[in-house]
C-alpha cells in the first residue's frame, strides 16, 4: 500500500489526488490521508477546508487511522513507545525533495509527503483527470452566462494572485515572479498567435486587476468568492488558452483545459526559493510556455 498525505488548498489537494490516480493507473494500492483536515488539532490542523469534497462526486479511498499509525510508527501504546526507545522509529515516510522524483513509481509500502506538482507526473493521464475532476453546478447565473460566452470566443484566462502572497514572509517567497513584464509578455505572446483574443482576468485583488487591465478585450471576473471560488477554476478550464500565475489554482485551470491547441503559459519559477534550473523546469513542463520575471520566453 501507498499512502499520500493531503495538505494545502484546492490546487495542492488536486496535485495529491492526481498522484493517487497516477499510482492507481500503475496498478498500486493507494490511499489518501485526510488526517490534517479531519482529526488533527493545533499546528497539525489545516486551516483550509478539504476542498476535494466540494467537487462533484470525486472518488478516492482514504486510509484508516490504524494504517496511518502503522506507516508513521506513531502509536502511543506503551509497547510501541518502548520499542521505539530501544530500536528507533520505523517511519515509512518519503519526503518530496525535488520537482520530479520518478523513483516513487517503483516504491511500495511508503507514506508520501509532499505536493507533487510536476507536470511530468500526470502528462499521460490528463484525459483521465479531466474526466474525473468535475465541478458542481453553479447557482450563480453569471457563471453560466460567462461559460456560454467563453465557448464562442477565443477566450484566454489570465490569473493574478496577490493578497495572500503578500502575507508570506512579506512577499519574499512568491512576489516578484509574475511581474508586469511577465504579464505583458504573456499577453503579447497570445495576441501574436490568437485571432481576436478575449482576456478574462481572475484575481483575489479585483481593484488591482481593473486598474491594470482595462482594454476593451479584457474583462475582470470578480464575483466568485469563498467556496464559490472553485468556479473561477472551472471558467479558466473552459477558456481556449491560459495565462497562469505562480499558483496551483490557475495551473489546474490550465491543466483541465481540454483544448488540444491550447497555449498554456506559466512563470518560469513558482517561488523565489526554487532551486531547479531553467533547463530542468523546461524538461519537467513540456508543452508549456515558460516566461521569466523579465518577460523573456524561455
């Protein structure tokens, strides 16, 4: 058996679910560990909701508490505590240490802890993921009307993420990547290749988006908040092309886009602490257009 720890918001939870599906596709016995959302307390408790449950009947198997204890060897029974004192912990955890770790596909009887976001993990099962990951019907008629309009246009999603990133070490980790130069280059790249593109701007800072993207062919989508924000991902996936932020949310919006001729653009780096070089990132994200903070297409 393989157990995958689930953590983070919807985009990261989808990464972990996608790895679950990939390992199942390879014939493995796999479970998701939802402890951080269901049972944990204090620092171990995820402050986000288990947003996988908000999707439309997404199916997966969940590990039991006993299976979790066995893999992490954290039973508080007296005999187990004594044995750990004498012989050490039998922890089966494998930590994510690189952008792409293909060796996990040959493993068994392990507990996988990480985000597992690399495109190479899932490129061969994206049609399966698009089939399984479905969004609930929206009660807001604006979403239905926009989805219909998107279907008749050369629609391009453009995602800007700002507010919560500014709180992470004062923006040192995530800001300065999706610069004005990055977005200008991405919009230019699309405009040179797509006839009459219509850009739909999705952002957690709608005022900023309206101030910076006011051309006639640019429209800010600002009504999906809280639990309804997943419909922004759905609308992104319905666009013909995608310009992503350094955000798992818009990466999934682009991944779920079934257009075989899509142009999917993402920043070269996801965060400022990333150690992978440009060549490695290009290899791990084949089919994507990568643009750096200076606006250079890599």
